[in-house]
C-alpha cells in the first residue's frame, strides 16, 4: 500500500522565513562594504542554490513514489586512488563540542572545555530569526579572535576565552533555506549569506588555522560543487590559496549516504572529514520512506543506538573516509548530564560512554557532545589522535543502508503522547528564542523535533496496517482526530503546569501558538528542517 504524501514548497511553510527587520538599512546594519562584496556572489550562487533546492523536492517525491535512493556504481573519479592530505592541526578531533552561536556563555564554555574541536552553530540549535543570527555571527567572529566573554552571575566575574587552539568550525544554514530582506523583493541563499558574513568579518592573520565550516543538510554529491566553488571564489577575492577554507560535512540525509565518496571527491581540496548527523539522518530516513508501512518506527527512545540502519552506515563511513585520508566523526548523544540530578547524571554519562565506545569500535575518529562535562569521557573512548590508518577487515563495499527495522523497540500510545508533548515544548522554546531545549533529560533541537513530527505522521498515514498499543495492550488507531485530542490534552497539561508556576499570560499564548504550529505542520506534511 502506498500513501500519497504532500510535499510542500520549500518556502510555503507555517514557520516564517528569516527576514530583516522593517527598518533594515544595509548601510547601517551590515559592515561597511559588505553589500558590494556580497552582490556578485549572490548573483552567481543563489540561482544555483535555488535549483539544488528544487532538485531535492524532486528526489524526495520520487522516493515517495517508489524510486528509492540507491548505491551508485563508482565513477572513474572515485576509482582512481585519490587521497586527501589532512593538515596536522585538525588530526585530533576526538570530541567536537557543539552549541548555538547566539549563546555567548555556552560558546566560551565550549572553547574552555578542552575539546579539540568546537562547532559554533547558526543552524538547527539556533533560532532562524534575524536578531539571533546577528548575535550568532558577532559571537563567532569574537570567538575566532579569542575575544568573546560572558558575565558569570554565580561567581560575580567576567569569564574570557582561555588561550588555546581548538579547531573552530562554523555551521551555516543549509542549502534548503533562503534569507529574505537583504535585497528588496529578492531571496538570497541563507548558506551563502552566513558564510560570507563570517568570511568578510575575519582577518586571516588573526586565526590559529584556516577558516573552517561545517556543511549541513547536503543531499547529493553535486551540492559539494556549490560549496567548493564558493570557498574558492571567497579565497580568490582576497588573494588566498584556492584551498584556504577548510570544512567538514554532515551526512544527515538518506540520499547522501549513498554518495559519500563522490561528495568527498568533489570537496577534496577543502574537506577534513564527514560526520554522521544521526538525528537528522533518522528524520530523513523516515521522510524518504514515509510511503512505506514497514518503516513506521517505534517510540524514539526505545530505538537502540546500534540499530542496523545506523550501524551499517556507522561502519561504512569510516571505511570510505579512511581510504581517502579524512576523519569520520560520530553523532550526538541526546541524553544530557545534569549537575542537579545525580541519578540522571550517572545514567547520561554511562549512556555517553557506551555510545562513544561503539562509535570508536566502528573506527570513528571522534564524536559530538553538547555539554563540557561530557568532553573527558568522549575523548577517552577514541584512540589518540585518530584511526586514519585503521581499515575495516570485513566491511561490505555496498551495505544495506535501508534495513527494515523489525523487532526493535515499541510502538505505544504513550510514545505518541510523549512526541506530541515534546514538539509543543520544542516549538514553544523556538518562539521564546531558544533553538535547543533540555526536555526530560534530552537535548531537543530541530532534528529531534522533525523526528517526532514524522513519527506521528507515520502513525496517522499507516494506521490501518501498523498497530500502536495503549497501556492495556489494545491497538489504538491513530486518526487525525486522535492526534488532535492528544495535542489538546498535552496542551492542557502544560497550561495547568504553567498556572501552578504562576507563568504570565503571554507565555500561555506562546504555548497555544506552539501547539497550533506543531500539529498543523504534521497535518500539512511540512517536514523540511525549518
């Protein structure tokens, strides 16, 4: 049975497009000379970005009509023995601390954590709104100069960045997003705008190593050519070596998992490594199989970390990366440590250790964490400084990257309810200016919000074929009416909790708005990462 799934236009969404304020004046609100620098780049790269974004919608629709992503027979360019020479300064990336760039305190703490890498995020964990991005860009530039600080209220003192030289990477917004308001009645590529703002504000003489970016949300090897051409155009504009800008790239879409080697080849003059962004990857995997009842996943937190659809990719990525001389970086562990809850803290750190040990055993060279307390445990799981010389002894060249998830986890009404509660609270956080929120011990950002919305949509679409059970073991058909009821009930609980806490009425209205947006996105089939 195939279920028709509506694919919305990438700009037609309940989530407003990031646009400049009404009183925006580029001569006042952007650095002097930036617009003259940016205009020719916009004219060259935005049309290509829009074409690539359109091709994504076609690829997704084809998958929903039965033409699934698949391995490609290697082209001559992939078979010819090429290899990347990794710079000395980035060979140890056993842990990369990641967090929203608009949070100055967290940025400083990450840079002072001792982690060998720090990713400053303008994407999933940062609210996609003009003021947040402006703060994020300012913080990134200050970090690159070693000048960012924050005021510690508990200690009544200002905290600065300690002298050190971690690899600092900026994650811009992905190629699926546009930025409005920079030019009248014209959209610009959000990826282009973010990268150009950082590049324009940097003095290469101030940097400890070449400027580095983390490329998100790619869906094809061809998209790597867009990034390659941009990096080289920027370098040329300042007379820098054409390969001056370096990058890592996230593999967080299902189609890209089949094109990792071609993607790396296209970016070989800039690429330092690939990263398995597993939560976005899970969302993409659901999205590209939303037509298939065999892919109705169990409750998210009952899916084991080594489920085959993760593990097969987790084992393939290091084999490809190490053969080509680059790093393979593992994902984020969502369960977060707590300095207030000893039991939760112990459980979170135990889960972290087990998860990172599994990634190291799969020959990953490092992973992501989001809390300074996780750094030492994460680093300890990976052989120093990397595993570039280690190759898999029995890894399949073309493993099954879409093994049906049979016999894992549970599909429960309780799980659906938890998903509903999480998406309401996540969207409430966004409306309150937080791109990532700590909810029930898990750090939830746009990636996990997408997972929950897609899981709910799966249970609606395939309610006649795939049972979901209540606490008494009875199958509960997930009709749109039932999901609406769950949204109403969870909103009611959240409002009651607010009333007990004496939360102001304006916050109550935000919760109602968050509930309305979240359910409407599910019903309307809006699952792109916005």
